[in-house]
C-alpha cells in the first residue's frame, strides 16, 4: 500500500468514526429527554378484569406484568399457549387474542 493511499484511508476512517460518534451523541441526548427520565412502557395494556383473553390467562406464557393497582396487565404482544385444552396449545398467540373456546380460560393467579 502506498503512503498516499494509506493516508487517504486513515483520513476517511477518522471522518467516519467522528460522524458515528456525533450521531450516537445525538441519540443519547434524545433518549435522555424522553419522558422525564422514566423508561417508556412497551407492550399492550389489557384490562385485568377481562376474561377469555390470552394475556390474562394462567396458561399464557408471554412476558407480562401487573400494574401497581392491579387494574391492568402490561403484556408483550406474543406468547405461548400452554393450555392443553385449547386449540392454540403450543402455538404463539397474541396477548389480546380472544379465546375461541369458552370454559377453558383460567384467571392468572397474580390477578
């Protein structure tokens, strides 16, 4: 590699790194100004009293949590159905999916 091509390569690399650092700093500044420093809640908000919905069922295997007042369940959009009586057994279902069969839904014990 000749000296001029090496110098051009290093100069171009330095500009690329400086640009990436500037974009990264901009992203951090935007993230810290969002929501007063509190992380945004991701997921679906479901009524905790609703029956026959996968996200409030004892057998639904997705990530979820209950609000402090136990009025809502915040759930990821997809989770596994672990109810052997369900037609959706061992398949991915949405948290807000209405159960097709009545009588097989069991209220999540945390609620």
